[in-house]
């Protein structure tokens, strides 16, 4: 689970790390977010991404070594190249709307180990931000 420590809202509940070469090369090209199973792709040691061959827009959150947000990019359309900026060492690819829902901004801290289920923490409602099949051009 990925929690924005500053707002107390979740960015993602079911994240996946892009650690092997094939996953890093293809990213979200051959995938799509699935409600309750997969809602974030994390690239470590990565300061830029492309959205070539994508079928839908992405929200992108670039973080530094201390998990502090360096930059946010909302609803990045296909066929774009995005640079995270100075200090970016990882990027989180999210469904469009996740950044706005969680209130994530530059300077916020992302908690990668969060399992909080308190009433004070608002978890992402899967229907609120995940794409439906109609958003994929199907």
C-alpha cells in the first residue's frame, strides 16, 4: 500500500514493482489497472518515463531517496516523455485521478509500507479512480 503521509490518503492499495528487465521495458504497455488487484507500478532507479504505445493516460509521481515527492504529472497522455526532475530516483505509475484523489503534491512523503486501517485514513475507492473498459477504447 502506498500512503501519502501528509494527507493520510492512499495513492494505491495493490502496487507492483517493475524489477525485471521485461517488466521495466514494457511497463504499462501490455497491462491495465485492475480494481482490487493492481493499481500502481513502481520503477526504482528511474528518473524519466515514456508513454509510447500506451492506450490510456497515467498519473506519475516521482520521488527522491527519502520518498519525498519531487514532481507530479497528472493524466499524462500516450506518446509523451516525462522527466522527474532533480533528485528523482523512482517513479510511481498510477491510474488517472489518483494524484488528485490523494491530494499528493511536491514535497509530500510517500509511505511504501503502510498497512494502516484507522478511521483517519481514507483508502482509495476503486471505482473513483480506476479506469473502466470504456476508457481503454474497447
